[in-house]
């Protein structure tokens, strides 16, 4: 398929055939990254041989052109600005050898309400356009799975490289140093500013730079100094089972949330904006004075946010009853609020750990590092340091944890007393029946159970020795 349709593959095959027939000739294949108005380098209109003699190259050759040469020549770095950078890196994602980003892609329509002063598309805007899903376009790139994720990382690093390059090329001549160091330099006889200090490479406007982090930290400390300690600490986590995500994934059969981090991130941002609107404008917790949050990404790619909220004086929690109005550490009632009960039990429970699961990741020195299970409290209390111990009543709603057993055929564990007769034990009714074997029997007679995994069975069925269901 690549031999037939990819223009890049055809060009390399042509070089291979030409070099085979002309072994004594030195040549190079140059893939131009920028088409000039010179006739020499205009885009060819027919499929002619594209071999160039080495001596034709001058010292002014653009470094971002891709040149194929003999194996004994040292490797050269390929710039991310080359039009064929991604097509050469990911030939299966771009099977036709499609050209990618270059610095002179004009805006299609730049005369609307959001008119910009720039004439050309930025690299970030180009890759944002590329990963959008459209009904009238192919989905080869979006079907790449892990390869698509690698493409996103490569595109992100290319964008960051362009930002860093811009900073390097537009660095001013100011230098940063301490006042006492300047005094010491004058004492030594240094009169030129170029002899002291260090160049400011990454300003606070560059996301992720040290000055960016320090500035945000100072802003957060300023809020604490102005409004005192924050009133609410909120954690909001992305859910890959959101119906909006599942609905978007259904357009391409067989895709899972890990295959489309772009959809997960976009949906999380929309949900976060909705939550911020509820807090800051709808005032679901009361009138707010300030808010600050940070977004982090888990190793599996799911984003989550940690948020600090400052409330006005008349909306602050002054008593345990005020805390109970907005915070609950109890599992909702399955009868009165089944929707909240299902959400909490499926996504917000810790464990099992402790003696029921000593291999849990949270276990340290045979204890849960998160201090679960939490103790019960009849009512919310506030200690002398101002921290709240939330109400956690033993109302029978912390669901019981059922340990699901599994075993090989006829290798289930049984309990034998010293006084029992072994032949009679083997003839006992249901001696061969276990929770694991009865799960298979349940699937044989109940079609609804076939849609549930083994771990989901206790939610809908009850196991006991008398009634198997």
C-alpha cells in the first residue's frame, strides 16, 4: 500500500533503484521543506527523477531540509519544521505521505470577528486542527492507538521546541543578579554588566518554567495572606465512563478512553468549567472571594484537579452543622438516593485493604497508609487546630466487602474437622459447589448474568449455601 500510494515511499524507492544502477556516482536526495520562487526548487509537476549532485549544494542550504546520503556519512538532526517530518516518522499514520506543518500556512479566513494580526497558522493551531474528528475526513490518525499517543507527545515537544526557540531568538540584553554581587563586582574593578549575572532564559510567561512556578506560588500565598486560610479543598477527577466520552468513542468502533486522550481531556475541561461556574457564579457553596486550582495527570492519562476555595465571611462554616450541609463522608442511602449511592460505591471507595487484602498498594507495614477504615463519628467535630472530623455514622450503608474465591477444577479449599469421616465428607451434598463454580452455573441458566463480570456479581446476586442466588 505504501509503495502504491505514498509519495515519500516512492521517492525513497526511486533513490534505491537509481543508486543500484549507478553505484559509482555520489548523489543525494533532498526533500525540500520550503518551496521558493526560484525555478530551480519549484515543486515538480511530473514524476521525474529527483536526484541532485553533491557539488550543487552550497553553504546556504537550509538546515531543515531532509537529505538522504550514503551510510558512512554521520547522522543529521531533522527539524520539526520540515513538511515531511511527521510523514517520515509515522508512515502508517500518513500512508499517502501527506505534508505536515510549515511556517507559511496562511489562514483560510482571517477577516471575521476574531481576526488576528498574524498571517500564518502557528504550530500549535495546526496540530489542534489535525487531531479534531470530522465526519467528512478519514480517521486513520485517530485510530492509531498507542501510536497516536506517541504522535501527540511528538507534536507537543515540537510546539515546546518552537516556543523555546522564540525565546532564544528574542532574548533581551538584561541580566539578573543580586545587589550585593553587583557591589562586589564594582569593588573588583568590573565596570561592564556583561561580566556579572545570568541571562534570563525562561520568563514567567513560559508555562512550566521555574519563574512560572514561583510566580504562581507567590500568587497563592498572597491569597492566603489576604483572605486567611482557604475554606474548602475540592478534588475533581475525570471519569472515563462519562456518557459524553462513551458517546464520542462510539463513532469509531472498538475505541477505548485510553485510545483518545484528546477526548478525555476536552470533556474534563468542559466539566471543570461547569463546576467552576457552579462555584463562582451560581454560588452553590455560598459567595466566593477567591479560587485557585492546579490540574495534574495520572500515569494512566486521566486528569484531576485540586482546588482551594475562599468564602466570604458570612458564608464560612462556623459550626459542625454548617459543615454537614456541604460535606458528607457517609455513603448515600440506596433507597432514598440510588444515583448517588451507585456513583459513590463504584468510583469513590477505597480498598479493600488491611487483613482482607494485604497486597493492596496502600499497605505499609501491614497497615493502610491512608488510615482506612476510618473510625465512626456520631457527629462532626472541630479540633483545636481547626480541622474537622466529619460525621461518619454506622448506619449500615458502608457496603460489606466480599472476597471472591477462584481455583482450579477440584482444588477448592474445604474445612475438615478431626472427628469427620472422610468418605462421608466427599458424599456430602454441595461439597463441590463453591462461589466460583456456581458463577459458571449462573451464567448457564441466567442470560442477564452473562453481561456481568465475576466482580460485579455480588452487586446483583447473593450467595449462600441454602439459596445459590
